[in-house]
C-alpha cells in the first residue's frame, strides 16, 4: 500500500471512530530529549489539553526526568512533574478540579521485529494531589512501524499506536483506559512530528474527563553522543 493509502486509512479510522461521539478536543505535546551518553538521557515535556477544538482549555502539565538504558531493549526512567486540571465550561475555568505533584518510576521493555518495534511500559506513580495522596499503576503496550523505509531515518513516515490501562490500589481498582492511533514523520535526526487520535475512557475519577482528542506532538532530540539514532517517543 502506498504512503497516501496509509494516511487516508488512518484518517478514515479516526473520523469514523469519533463520528457521533463527544466533541473533539485537542491534546498538544512538546517534548525535548537530550542524549548525554549512550546509556543516559534527560527529558522535559509540557502538555496542553482542551475539551473543545482549541477551546475550553482545562488541563496543562510540565514534567522532566532521567532515563538509563541497561541494554538495547531495556531501560529505567524516573521523573517528577506538575499536573493541573480545571473545571469544564471555559478556558481554565475555576474552581480547579485537581492540582497535583507526581513522581514516578517506570520500566521499558522493547522488542524489535522485521519492521515493527513493540514497547511494553510499566509505571508506578506517587500522586500528591489537592484531593489527597494516591498510588497509581499503569501498563502500556505500543508499536512503531516505519512506512516508507525499512527503519526510521530522516524523511521517514511511521505509524504509531498504543493502548494503556490505569489501576489504583483502592476499589474499584480500574481507573482509566487510553488509546492512541497516529502517524509520525521524522524531519531530521533532531525533530519529528506526530499527529493522531486519542480516546480516553475514565471510571468515576475527578481529575480529567474522558473524551476524544486530536493529538499533535513535536519531538526534539539532541544527541550529544553523535550517534543520531532517532527513536520515536510514545509520549505520556
């Protein structure tokens, strides 16, 4: 199938899925990753979300952390961030629903096949919220598949998808499911852009409403090791 066919199929899936559903919101991501050595990297990320299409902004976050790669397929990450959710009905409508400082530790396991890369992510979060302390546990499985090259190099389109489930240590235990389908393009060894559809289902929680979102992400990687081995980020 030609590249245009892949892209057309993706958008048919996206808009077919969101037809007659909740109003489409926006989910915007800006990510910076600095590879300081073959095993260490530092990252910073900010997100801005709205419940209507670039209107009714209700959520923003900023976070950073460090990651250590034990080998080609296994890495550990820890991070800290601020997460803020406002009421529905306007732009940063008061009162705030949740103000949170969050720390986490995660393990990433990556499996590479002929074309596809499969990633498993296991994360434990410590959430210091305005509604009290919470633990949360997340598992995500995702894939990245280059489209017009055998691997991801500059000027490569790629398909990316993931599904993530969220649990707590309190009843009813299941908290959220989040699904992403998208297309990315690596402009160079430093910059990639991704866009796609996020569907989020929540079970009776008070920090963010489950909706459908158009996701746009800009990913910048500065590789101080000069290896220029770009790895698409399946962001938070």
